[in-house]
C-alpha cells in the first residue's frame, strides 16, 4: 500500500530573520552579487563644509571646495560710482579658475548669469555648465530710482552648481548662499559648500553626506513582507543564510 505524503507544516518567518534576509538580498543586489560572482561597490564620500562668510561690496572671497590649498572659484562683490555721482551700481559675480565651470544661463540680451538652484536638484554631467564668469545679482541707483535684477536677487538658501577639476578629473559640488540687494549695494552670506569625492558622480544640492541605499530601502520595507528577491539573496550569501532559515 502506498501512503500519501504527510502534509508539511507552514513555517512562520520571524521578523528578525525576515529583516536579516531582506538586508542580505538588498546588499547582494547593491553590490552586484550573482550566483557566480561578487564585486564590491565603489565607495563615495561627500565632503561638506559649513560656513558663515559675509561677502560685502569691494570684497573678493576665494572658495576652495576640496581643501587642497588651490582656489577653485572666486566671489567678487563690486560697487562703483560715476564721476558725477549720479549713477551707482553693485554686482555680485562668481569666477571659475582654470577649467572649472558654473551652472548658469544666458539671457536674450547676451548676459551670463549663474543659476540659483533650489535644494534637491541633481548637479552632475547633465547640468547646464559652461566656462567663464557669471553674474549673480545686480543693483543700481540712478538719481532717485533704485533697481535690482538677477536670479540671486534677494534669495535665501539657494545653491550654485559647481564643476571643478581635481587631479585631472571632473568633480561636482555646490555652494549655498543668501543674497540681499539693497540697491545699489549687493551683499551675500556663504553658509556652506560640499563636493562629491568620486569623479564624475552627481551630488544633490543640499546633500551633506552619503546615503546607504540598501539600508534605507530595508528600513522602508514592512517586516511582514518578504520580497521575491530575498530568495536570490539567500543563494548569493550561501550557507550562513540557509542555516538560519533552517533554524527558524
């Protein structure tokens, strides 16, 4: 007589094992782990420098993004008056050194301005970078008339998109400023700057440190759900994961 196989009991997966298994799967995917090969991911680092530096009329302020002792950009704040003292003008500009570039735009009148980027914009290879100096904000007084213009005119916590060379390779970074135009004077406050250490890798405006995508995704997953990719994760990590699965 042939006996029917006894039905197997369903085994519940503990939350602790579920989370460990999920992390293994995500880590395996992030590192490019397959059944046959494993390669470690490139590790990057964002270097952030907080600042509180005033840029006032008649001042030129250097910016060394990566602290290697070489100036990458210069902020220049000018204030001029005509001989008749009838016309006064002030301008805040940024000048790239060597082959460095600034994210900006060109107006219909042919003027080159630096873009005032909001937080969250990805600054990288697809950005609108070009060589040459860029105006940020401009103020003028003609008799009793006062006028301010520019994308940086009276803004708070806006970002410059910066592209610079380091050891012959392209890197991306940002500088955060508050700018005030009290025509004809323009003044600014540099509140921080950062750059990505991996050549050619984008940085997000306002980003001050790196994010471990695998851990972030695992934290967002509910403990009651086990993604199908976890199976591949068990295969990728091998015996340790299988032994835990058998114990649970």
